[in-house]
C-alpha cells in the first residue's frame, strides 16, 4: 500500500485571463515528487453572468510539454496555430501536445457565454522527455462518451479512466510516458482501492467531500495527497459524496528548465525557445 508522504493545500485563488478562477496545487519545489506533472490548476466552480464577449485567455505560446484540460461543468472553445480547434463540454478532456511549439487560445464557448453558468474543471501540465520535446504539436479531443468507467461495488460510484490502466480498463489518451489519470465520483460509505504502478509518483486531489485514506488519515476537500513511490494500492473509505482526481506517472529523471510557457532541459534551450517564438516559428493565430 502506498503511504502518504505529505499533504498540500493550494495557494489562494487567482484569475487566469478573465475566464478562469484557479487554485494552483503544484509548485516547482514539488517537481521531484510529482514528475511528470508540472502544474495543476484547479478551476473552482464559478458562476459567470451572461455576456456577448466570451471570457478566457487570448493567444499564448507553449513548448516542450503537454496540457490536459478536464471539464466537469460548463463549455470551452479552443484554437491553435496548427489549425486545430474544437469545443469541450461537461465530462470532456482536451489533451494538447505543445511539443516543438504552438500558439493557443481558449475561451468560454460562445453559447455558454451568452447564457452564463457554472464553469468547473482542471488543467494539468505534463512534462515530455527530452527526446520528445521537438515532436510535432497535436491534439486529442476526448469526448466523455469515449472515457471508460469502472463501476464501484454496490453502486457506490464510478472511476473514469482518462489515461492509463486500472483493473484491465484502459483510458483513451495516448501518452509519451506511463501516466494514469483517474477521475472518481464516489457516494457515501464506499470502500475501494486505486491500483497504480510500483515506483510511480502518485497524488490524489480531494475536490469534494471527506474520506479515510489507508485506514488512518482523514482528508478533506482541498487536500492534495502526495504518496511514497513504494506500493501499488491506495485504500479509500468515503464519509459522504466525494470527488477525487488521481494522478500517477513514471518519473522523468531529467533536468527541468522552465520559463513561463516553455519547459525544456537547459537554459540554452529556453533561450532558443524564446528566439523561435519571437521569430514566428510557432506559426500564427489571430
């Protein structure tokens, strides 16, 4: 059984652009315990009033990693310099490989903006190994209907397998390294286990409710649990309606050099990335 190493609470909420109220859970000081995960911005459930001008984040670059956007409520629209575009609705996931460099923008979807409503989701940054940092940019738009679920015994809830494999059920996301992303929606009085790989970095974010973990630690909404690498299972017993997000992955044991939206291995590569961006090598997007 994986033991809890420590528990982290998020920083106070802040706005990203004018459309995303987020709490950041992963800092650079945690990368040694979190690799390949670089960032987790939790988009708190926030009600937005109707508007004719969609809120969001305008054109910005990314290079050297992947972004994973998970949406639980609301609707988003995105577009990038490679010609990719699409929309996300409740339950959907967008997996963007920035790789060699991309320009990107994301806003509240037009009809959602006009009607208003609650937006609730999360965005992860997932590192790429050095050998894959120059891969061509790409998108995986993953509909909720294509995300398999594991039903818990006695109709106590479900675990959506976004990436990786649990109990023989494989998620739809294609990844460069071994990654698990499990989205668990659990009723009160459930008793179950997450199964992960020995040696992988593993964390569980409590998005709603309270639970007893590994028989001895009560956790609550807003806790992020970072586990030791040893062990292959995590026991969870819920007290009420609970929403958990599990992330686990094979560590990328390489140096990390990061500057804003660029994540490389050396400072010279960061300088080169900035030069490429300024030279227009990431393409164009209005």
